[in-house]
């Protein structure tokens, strides 16, 4: 199944720039090393945002429903700016009383999905 309203998904620039691509963020710095190895950096964060958005075309896995809303995971393949192919998992939430998915995080996938 596709995530509902994927065409209206929200990805805040701070989630990319100040979290996934931050080498000093307590949690994000570990993810940043991975994304930097693909050629992404805080200087070209928009390109990573586009790559993450591309995973929305894949099927979503409905995960737990929290007090904040319904979570989803989407597995997919991206091609980094370095032309290296990587498999990632993206995590989204549709908040209570909202209709559009919001990007939460992304991390390296442990296996390949096609």
C-alpha cells in the first residue's frame, strides 16, 4: 500500500540539514556519516530531500499508532551524488487531525528492496 497523501508529504529542511546531515547532532551525526559517503552534505541538503521524497513511490509498511499519530516505514533505493547506490528506510507520521505525512527520519537499510 502507498502512504496516504504521499504527494503532499512534508519534509522540513531542518530535519535534513540540522539532523541527518549534522556531524555534531547527538543522534544525527551517525546518520550523517552514511549520507556524506553518498555525496550529500549540508551544502546540498536539498538533493537529499529529493532522494528521500523519491522513496514515497514505494509501498509503505504501516507501523505502530502512537498518541501523536500513525507511523509508516518505506524502504527504498537511492543513488547518491557520488553515484553510489544505497538502500534506506524512511520513517513518516500522519499526525492526529492531519492528512499529510511528515518525514521523521531515514537510515541505512539492512537489506535490498526492489
